[in-house]
């Protein structure tokens, strides 16, 4: 029988904030509590908190806005405050999900008090620096992140490709923790003809969907080039590009894609309806540590066009439940989208296969694996999570 743990979860982002990290941590936190573990959440105060105060299982700290990313923030707390809390009620293990000032403080205090600390690599900051033209800082950031994670008992990464990349940069004690998807929320059953009609679509028109942050690191200029090529390749068919999300690039994207529909940020049932009302999911990002949206799109029964890395590399079998291109080969990525739309029956079959695959990727198994990893880290034993067998890539 699994021993109930007292787990301190430290993060600088959490629901109701909308991003992949907050989404993942929400599922892990809820799953652990459902399995009778005590989870103490330590995070920055959010506007939605109002006058809420810290409690035994919630520690709120100050936050600073993160430049360029509205709604996200760095967390900051005093070493003395955290030390006092953990001396009075020491957790069995600390999981640190973010590497900012709050995460660094928690790591230092945990090591000082002899509490097992496990870290998670959730965000590919090196790619973000390159996309923002700050390449000179990449080496310094990698040095900081390596030192941060190598001081923990274990670092959890979401994909095999990310683990290989970090091992190449001399990160140690890396273990795989993939992501799941709520296949009841994200389902083809949520398709709404009224929503499609509001987008100006007729029954047989194709909705090309993008969901995610509208930021420079997402490689979103590729959307226009892909859209233009599809229109040129299939002049007898009608396409509509649907963009769901907000961010610093929204204004420039709206200017370059006047024919696209920009739906803003969506969540919950509304997001599920937007997914299911699409047909093809275009995902040009090259900066993902995982990319939860890939699984959400598959669960919604969409044909996904992505690069062969992170979640797409893990969950897409090329030509069977999605289509892939080698990372960075935009021509191949656009050609993959064209191949997918060349035959309606191929697209229909692929979408069915995508839904079938995603429906088996539940959060229950991921939470159990996370629980085992925390238990093993606390007991000081090496834990090796199962590595998915690479799928054979078949060219269409």
C-alpha cells in the first residue's frame, strides 16, 4: 500500500492562469489529493485571490510581473518565512516546478533542512531567448538551469527528446514524466455547427486551427505561409484559419492574416468546443518542452500537423494519427499539411485514429507515475520511468 505523503508543491504559475505549466500542475495536484496525499501549494498571490490568506496547505507570496508575458509573474518569498514553515511542518518531499526566485529559495531551504527536493523542467527558456534575440545570454542561462536542477534528487522532464537534449548539456538524474489529457472534456462530441457558422464556414469547409500563446517563440509566421500554400494548392476548396489565444504577437498576426478569425483566449468547455469545431490543427512551434495542445487537439479528433519533437514526437505516428516534419524543415511541415488535406478519406481516418490514441492518455496513470517518482526520490533509490518505444515513421 502506498504511503501517504506530505508534498510541498512550489510554482510561480498555477490555475486559473492559462498555460501548459499551470494546466499540468493542476492535474497533478488534484490527482495527488485524490490519492490521499497532503499537498501544500506555495505560489505567488494572484488577482483572483482577493483577500485570501495563507493557510496550512497554501502559502501565498509576493509576485512580480514577467516582462512580455501579461498574467505571468516571478514569485518572491523570504528564506526565513519558508524555513519557519517547513521547520514547523516539514514536508516529506518538495516538488519545485519553476526555476525563478521562488523556486531557488525553496531549493535552498529544502537542502538546508535535509528535505528531498525534486524539480521539474517545464519550460524551454533557452529557445525563448533565441527567439527574442538574446542568444548571448543562452550560455549563462543554461549554466544556471543546470546548476539549479543538478542540486535536486531528480529532475522530471516531459518528453524523451527533451531528456536527450538536457543530457547533452550535462543535466543529471533526469526521469521522464509525460502529460495526460482529459478526453472527456476534449472530445469530438463538443463540435458545434453554430460556432463553425459564426466563423463563416459551410459544411464541407476546412477549419485550420491554432491554439496557444501568440508569442515570438511559437514560430507563428509559418501559419500564413502554410495557409497561403494550401489555398494555392487547392483553389476549389475553402479554408479558414482560426487562431485561439492571446499574446504579444496578436496585433502583427492580425495585420498579416486579415482573413483569419482571432478568438482570443478560451478555457474549459469553450476551449473544448473551439477544438472540436476545427478540422486540422496547425502547430508550428519549435520551442516546446511538451506541448499539451497536441494531445488536446488529438483528443478532439483533429488532424495534427507538427514537428517531430516533444509531445508530437511522442504521440504522433506519422501518417496514422497525425503528420510530422523534421524540426526546422518548414517546407516539409507545409507539405505534410498538404498531404493530409489531399484526400478527405485519409483525413477522416487519421482523425479517428488521433481520438482513439489520445483517449488512452489519461492523467490517472501520469499521477501514479509522479507519485512513485516522489516516493522513490524520498527513499533515495534510483527510479527509472518507462521510456516509450519510438514509433516507426512511415512516409505518406
